[in-house]
């Protein structure tokens, strides 16, 4: 797990667009794991990939997503733009619900 965690953290640092896209993050991790097994990702069939996934030879997407979330929880600088947009919207909604900003 430590190796995958470090890979995810490295990718979040170097490719900011992956911070908001778990599917792209998973494919980056899987690509590296397949290469590490000495398999050419461009020659790998879908069936062979599914066998590797089912056998646990590549990390599950759920594990990658949980690790990404944990990394972003402990390192806010690695949070994506969508996270920041959600926070701003939620703050505005809470302020409106509480009646702030309506006073003159």
C-alpha cells in the first residue's frame, strides 16, 4: 500500500488534472502496474487485463479512490478544483440558510 500511496501522491503533485478525476487516476496507476509486471500496456488485451484485475494483480479502483481521498484529506494542497468549488457553493448556501448577507 505504501508504494501505491506514494505513486498516487506523486501523480496528484505532477498532474493536477488527476485530482478531480478518479477514472484517469486509476488508469495511470494501472498503466504503471502493468508496466512493472513487464507487460506492454499497448499489447495487453482487455480480457487479460480483466484477469489481472480479478486476480488482484492490479489495484482495485475503490482502493485507489480511498487512498486518493485520504491523501487529499491530510494534504489540502492536493485537493482538486471541483472540491474548492463545492466548498464555496456550500458556504454560500449555509450563509443564505442562516440569513447572513440579507441584512442592510
